[in-house]
């Protein structure tokens, strides 16, 4: 892909994150620290990685922004939704992933990131009790309110484009239903009919994002973008969808280690893991219906990397 086929990364980029907990506040703090030159963007492929272009004597290794236009860290403007009203600084301090001395240099910027009211259904995360929640009539209204949030954020912050990122807790498992999830028309009809059983809040976020011209990235094992209706909307709007859990912890280790076992033809009688289940995600996953979503995702991972 050449630079001529991709629009220039001009203007400010809004990064709207669903969930302002440990993952989001750490991510935001890291970016803000890096662009001030107070920390290195360790773990960032766009900042550190290089891709080989060409073959033989013509090959060279280029950074991502030398191949396609990528927004500069200085052009990023953060926003969020969360069921709890704590701002990004308060969240980062409470989560204790980073030390206070590493958060304070960007305290002033983090304090300004105040979460909008979340589109929330307690049936999808029964262990959460926040009150920073939208008052909605039905799933369609929920979606329309999210769309309005995106439009308002763009206007108030002067951003040219937005990407929406799910970093909230794992929802209750929603199996794909052909009558609801197969076509965009069926999905919209279910939203208008307030089908709470088959339309998860995350689907409302994804739908709203795509409709507002924003790519949507799913950072949990929810089935949100695993449905034909969402693929149809993605094609219709020309907006990408991506993700099926961030997989930055044990799943990443499994994905790297399991192929070694398979390649060496070593026997595997079981795979056992422990997890500290920190912050609110652990609390949510203590609910069997929510853990089921995680379980399905993890089992599929082992199946694919051991075959």
C-alpha cells in the first residue's frame, strides 16, 4: 500500500475509549508521558517496529509512518465513557498499575479527561454499580445517544476524525443468533424493538461508531463485531472493525509457547493458569455468565494454536 492510497493523517485524532479503568488510564498516561519526552513508548509497534519493504538488494526496513500516514502522538485527544465518574487521573491512581510519581507529571492533562455517561445494562455486568449511566428508552435510543456523544466530542475538541476503542469489562456471553445478527436490517429492527437479550451495549457502541465514521476496536472477547450484520455495516460505511480481546497477558504467552509444544510433538495433558484478576474486570468475571465469554475465547485460542 502506498501513501497515495491512504488519506494524509492531518488534524487531531480523537481516541474515545469505552471504560476508563486500569487499561485505559495506563494507556492514556503512557501516551501523554511519551509525547512529553518523559517516557519511552515501550511496546508500541507504531513507534518502534519496522517493516521490511522490497526484496534482495532492494530491501529496506521502514517505520510504520514511513509507509502509511499515521497520526502523531501530539495530535491525539482522549475521551471516554464509564459507569463511574472518576476522571483519568483518579482512575490511574486508584488502579495502582502505575506509581504515583509516574502519573503526576501528566496530572493536569489526565484530570481533564472526564468520562461521559456510559451506555450500560447491569444485566451484562451485574457486579458493577456505577451511577454515571445514561437514561435510555431502548437499545435504539442508547445507540443514538452514543452517536450524539461522538458528534459533540468532535465539535468541542476540534478533532477531525475519531476511533472508538472498547476497554470495558467483558460482557455476558451473547451467542450469534441468525434472526437478529445476520443482516444489518435485522440488527436495527432488534435495536428498535429493544431486544436486550441479543443486543449487548457493546453492539450499540460499535454501531454508533461505524455510523459516525469511526473505526471500532474490540478489546474484550465479546461477540460484538463477530456478527454478519456488523460486517455489513463496516462495508457500507467503509469503516474498519478489529479486535477480539487485547490478549496482552497469559493468552499472548500461550499463543507463543503452544506452537513449540505442537512443533516438537510433545504431549499436553492440561493447561492451567492463574490470574490476579485485578481491578473491576476481575470482579465482573467472577460472575459465571461473564466468565463464559472469556472461556469460549480462551478455548478457541488453544484449539487454533495446538492443531
